[in-house]
C-alpha cells in the first residue's frame, strides 16, 4: 500500500525472502502466509490498509503486517486482533523474524535465484532508488516523522553502487526517492566516500553528478526547494539528469505555508522557477498542493491561483485537506467547510487542466525522446522526459507502420496530437500530415 518508498521496502523484503528459498504466491489461496505492507499517511490510507488486512485475513487467515501503519499497532489490533505479527516501516529484520516464527525457512535456500539487483516490483526498464529514510521536517499536516523517524541517509557509495547494479540489470530509468531528497546527507554531515576512484560527499549535488555518469534517465522526486537545488539545474541543461523536478510546494500563500510549517518557502520561488527554465528550457516541474487547509482564506486561495498562473507548473496534483489524527494541524483554528474545500479543489484543477493543455499543445510538431513502457499489436505506450510512471501523462505511438519496439527502448517520436495530459505521435522517421 502507499507510495514508491513503501514499494522499495516490499522489494527488499521479497529479495530477502527469495534469498532464503521462499516462493512468492500469485494469490491468497496458494500462500502459507500473507504479508501486508501498509500506509498510514492519511486517514483514508489507513482505512484502505485496514481493509486490505481484513481481506487477507478473510481469504487466508495467516497475516503479518508491516509498513507505516505498523508504527501504531493498537490501531491494527483493535480492528484485527488475529494478525500474527506487526512491524513498523523499513524494519526488515523484524519482518524476517516474524516470517521465520510462523513459517520456517526452507531447508535449502537458492540464493542463486536472486539477481544482483534484487527482486523488483517495477517493470525491468525502470526502478526506484531510495536514498534515505525518514524526515527532519515537522510539517503540521504530516505524521511521517512519527511513523518513519528522522532522516537517515544512505552513504553515497552505497547508493551509487546499487544504481550501478540496477543499470547492469537493464534499468534505463532511475527514479530517485526519499521523504526529502534535497536534504540528502545532512545527517551524515556530508561524509565523503570513495566511488569510481574518487572521493564524493554524501550530498545532493554529488549524488546527482554520480548518477549522471551512469547513462540511464535519472528522475528526481520529492525535492524541497532549498537554495542548493539550483546547482542541479546545470546538470539538467547538460543532459546528465532529466530536466524534471518533483517539488511539493503545497501552497503559495505565506500565511498558509507558515501554518503548514513548510521548510524553504522562500519569497523568491517564482523568480527561481523562471531562472531554472532559462537555464534548462525543457524543465518540467511536478508538484502537489493542498486546498482547504485550516485558516486558508479566500484571499489565500486566490493568491494560490495567481501563483499557478505565473508559475505554470507542468504537472500538478491537488488534494483537499484531510484532518489526520495525530497531525498538529488538527488543532489549528479556522477549519474550512467540506463544500468550500470541494469548490476550491475544482477551481484549482480546472486551472491546472488549462495549463497542462497549453503545454501539451506546444509539443505538437516537436520530436521528443520517449521511453517505451508497453508494446501491443495496436500500438506502443511510452513516456517523455516530463512524465514519471503512473503519476504523469503518457505518449501513445501509432505502430501500424513500424515494428521492432521493445519495452525500455528510448526512441525519438514526432508528436502529432495532444489532449490535456497525454500526447500521441509516430516515430520521427515516419511521414505524417498535420
């Protein structure tokens, strides 16, 4: 359940299980034990996780729970007292202990069945690269630090060696994830480690430079707009990492941002975005926003819309504020009525659709690089450098006049049409009339 960070946790657990000779069942009926990796970020996610645990109990009966909701075991046992064991997020050793206790390991593990890059739950051509756990920020609407703890960065040589293994296994796109990617290494005091014959500090820019040497697409997620993020824009302009930034701005009103206790919400954000785009004109910015936060006034919301008009965020998701139990924002005054949240969300998404549509229309006639995610007899589906898997748009490619494409290929595509979020096109050597 939950985010790509939880998916990476699942990959690591599965890798450990396979290394010990356990088999993974495709369904409940064929399993001797079920692991449920939960999410606990929002109340809606907690409810979904509890429902998933209930389904596993009903279908199988032998269930071990892990993940973010596992940090609150009482919430789970109150509803599902018959689970076998509960562990918290990224507690791999405790998960393995629970499995061993209720389903002892086979006598003859087959370590050779585990590839060097481990077992992955993503397609072969892209992989998530988790660089740290936890978060030092204390945003008033977020309970992640209480679930996953403070920032714990991986040494830079560990991250870069894992990236090398992934590239050797055929990965063409690395998606860098954490809770706060631009804070990487602060807890290590930017300790230097050796990789490829030279010392590199465990810090954001050094990590981007190292990943940029490996060859695949490198996509940065969950980047807070600290000043040193500016240093990575040159790498995007030079083509060493993708011109893509996933920055959770959350709002534009200084009043709301203060109430959210957001870090790095400088007054110069619009100026910096304009500067980034001057340096790297192909830059695509993805972000998330919250409307209806406690105390958000009509003026605050209109300021957000004005900011969006000027910032022209390429990819934006918007959420109505959810009053999560345990979050500091729960106790703030001025909670916004649900009907007003809904209205503001609708207006935001209408504006964002206009911005996204303008950007999509501007691609018509251009030739862009596309990574292929799927090939069928009817056509191919891929993504541009502006599109992360599962959360952004896709590029549909007509296939009737060519063949030979494979998943993971990166090919030039001439864009012939566009809707709000998705593009359509043909290989650039295909003749087409507009």
